């Protein structure tokens, strides 16, 4: 009965309408994290260059998100969720280290040594890495001219929306731009690992343990290097709860999408994150006034998603 329910759930997440809706929810939630994290630095009194405290902040956020997913799984399944078998445990642990701990370690250090515009553009290359790696490590997910064109269109949208702030793009440093590229690579590698981790275990279980393991590593690393975390009031608590909840929902949905679909079909949606992040930062933080670049960037990203999926979507149930 449980196996049949699992197959029905997987079939649902292969339907074109569900894929589009779930991917948009994920990227919208991740986009909202940009203004949320910025507000969190203020509420938790974390200085701009205080990387250890930022790692502690991220560690608490992701560890709490993992516990939320595991608690939900425990209640819904009436048993404590665990990956099935030693191999599943290994892939899940590796996913937590690569796509949560390592990615955000690289990202926070890189962000402290380069501009927000460069970070947004370079971080979007994670979608490219996902598509390329899937060609070599995911059976049947071959690299095609159509996928390359779609990724280029999506990346063009990221560049366009990021340039709207007017920040410069000159210069390159390993601890800045280099670490942002490493973060994007970690995210892309995570796409492939997620396929392996969810092969025998349900996506929610993998997500819960991934976030818990990755969050714990970030938390310990931040503490070791002298980071601190101080709750300053109920607003800070509510914001932290939201950031944890959005990570729990977004990563659980994303893992389910990757389990049920080719990596290349899903990874291209990641180009929506900087578009949503820019738009929500404008709305929530008052960071400038939107101009023609934001809707144009969204149009390019949507066109890229359509190009990547147009042929395969025709063979999917609607």
C-alpha cells in the first residue's frame, strides 16, 4: 500500500503543471531568503564581515529546517524517518555536506569578498553545472543544443537583472568570485547526488537529514571560529522561523522534483531565484526602483525554461 502511494506521489511530480508550480514555489521561497537573510543580519546584530557568526546563523537556520522536515515525516508516517540502507545513508550524508554545508561555507566567504551583483550572476552558474554533470552521471539525461540554448537564455536573464544595480563587474579574486563559483558547483553537484540519495528513500526523509547534517556542520564550524548567535526579540524569532520553514519546504519539494524528473529539466528553473530575489528585495527592503530590466530578465528566464522543456514536456502528462 505504501509503495503504491509512493508511486502515485512520484507520478504526480512528473506532471508538467505540478513541475512548473512546485519549481516556481521553490525559487520564489529561495528568492525571498535574500531580503530575509539581510534583515536577519540586522536583527541578530551580525556585522558585515563577521563570517563565523553568519555561519552560526545559517547553521541554526538549516538545522532547524531539517528538524521540521523530520518531525513532519515522523507525524505523517507514524515512524521516525530514516534513509533506507547504508548506501542511502552515505548519499544523504554526502548531500548534506556538499549542497548545504560546503555550498553555504563557500557562498558566505565569497560574498564577503565580492559584490552582490557578481555573486548573483556567478551563483546562477549552478544550473549549468547541474545540466553538464547530469550528462555524465545521470542515465538518459543527455546534453543537447536545446538545453545549452535554454541555459544561456536563463543565464542572460540573471546577468540582466543583476546589472540593474549598476555595480561593476571588473576584477577576480579566488576568495571572492572563486568561492562563489565553488558554491555554485557544490549546488550543481548536489543535483546529481540528490538523484542517488532519493533512489531508494523518499525525498522528505533525505531532505530532513540533509539539512540537519549540513546545518550541524555549519553551526560547529561557525562556533569553532568564534561565531556567536544572539536572539534579540520576537521579530528575530519569527524571521528565523520563516527562514527555517522556507528552507524545509523548498528543499523538500526540490528533492522530490529531482527524484521524479531529469536534472536538466529541473535545474534550469534555478535561474528564477535571482530574479525573484531582486524583485522581493526591491519590494521588502526598498532597494531601488524596478526598471525594464526586471521584467525583461523574467521573460528571458521563462523563455530559457520553455526551450529546455518544450520537447520533453510534450511527452509528459498534463
